[in-house]
C-alpha cells in the first residue's frame, strides 16, 4: 500500500484463506494445458454421497471475497468447489479467448481434472454468464442452475437505448474495474441498495492496488466481449431446473433482464426477487440468498408454484 506498511486488504485476504481452510477446503491450482492455469478451492476430501456444488464469482475481487459468507454454510451439505475465473485470483491463460463460453469450457475442464462428473452450479453477476454457458454447453453434467443478478439476456442495443446507468461499455469498465478511490465509490453506489456513504481513501487505494490492478487489460477485454454484438437470437437455452435470484433495485443489470431471462428459459425456471437489495445481493442479503439456495438445491424439486400472495406472474417476492 502506498505510504503505509500495512495493507488491510492483505490482512482480510489472510483471514478469508483461514476461513476457507477451516471450512474443509484446500487451495489448488490445475494446469489445463495451452498456458491455462486455474485456481480453485476444493474439498480436502470429496465425499461421493454428497452432491457437488460449484460457486462461480463475478467481476471484482477474487472468489473468496464473494463467497465467504456461504462456504461455511454449504460445505456440510455439499462438496463445494470455488474456482477463480481466468484473470482473477491465481487463474490465468496465454490464450486469446475472452468469451464467457471459453471461461465455461475451462471451468468444465477444471472439474473433470478434479474427478467431478455432475454438479449443481451457482453463478453471480459475471459468474452467472459463465454458469449459464456451462449449463448450455454441458447439459448432462449440470443438474440444477442458480443465476444471480446476471444480465445473460441483455443485447447490445439495450445500452444504446438507455437501459443502463452506464452509457457506454468504456464507462462501465471504468466503474466495474476501478482504478481510483472515486471510481471505487461509484462502484459501491451502483452496486448497493444502501451504499456506505464514506470510506477512507487510503482503504480504497489499498483495495485497488491489491485487487484491481492485476490483469487489468484482460479483464477489460472480458467485459467488452460480453457486450460485443450480443443478441437474444444467438443465446442458447438451458434445460436444467433454474432458479433466478435478483435484487429488486439492481442498477447494474435492471430487473427487466431478470424477467427477460425468466421468459427465455420458460416454465423450468423460477424468479425470486429480493426486496431492499441491489446488485451486490451476496453482500447485502446473504441470509436470504442462502435460504433460497438451500430450498432449491437440497432434496427433490418442489412442483411448479401457482400464483398467490407471494408470487406475481410466477415471480416470487422475498
């Protein structure tokens, strides 16, 4: 950290590593060939009698920072795998591909290397794009799918027509990959329903230096690849039972994209809208998210719900 010998971000990172280890996970790195290496937190002992759950993070900090609230709750019930996507954490590649499809293929290869044949998948934000692609490409390997606040159904024209607060992809990149304290505060404001109003600039600089400067160009290319020439007509579909979870006040991927995804998947999906939450629902409403994860992923699937006081057009309000 500039001007200080202590990094609170590094200290927090150390605590998160201890937390993941205490939950029965180990840090692993797998060589997938062609210059591609993926880091993953994996079970110390994979138990065949337990289902497997793959947690896929979004843009921003590495996987630990986004899933630490959930790992201790989920490891008693699942073999939990938490990878860092390419260009996050210790995962990287020399290959030029930047699509979510390629990320999904690398995650699939990683799970094969760990001996996992079938799994449930949860993806948040960018991780939802990757999870959706994984389920579409590897239908026989993904059993149930959870998509959280991921604008899978967005189209290039949506930005041109003013759907998003950020008017251009470059403006989105500047906020999603902040390089100054001011941009980091912009990210907090757009991601949270009730954002923290003030954070010391030294903390923000420390976080940026520790978490947001590595593979910056490659991460920019990942975001541009999501948007480039994107059309609903090119989007595949998934056949797995799918739970869609969205923050009611998401300003990164507005609610229209949640409804669009529900319509795209059809009757095999359920949309849950979490009240008083923005895009960062894993940070704002982890208990509600866990409740829905557990209900959807554990045991037999419930029959399709009929409209009642808590459901509007097949959408559950929580």
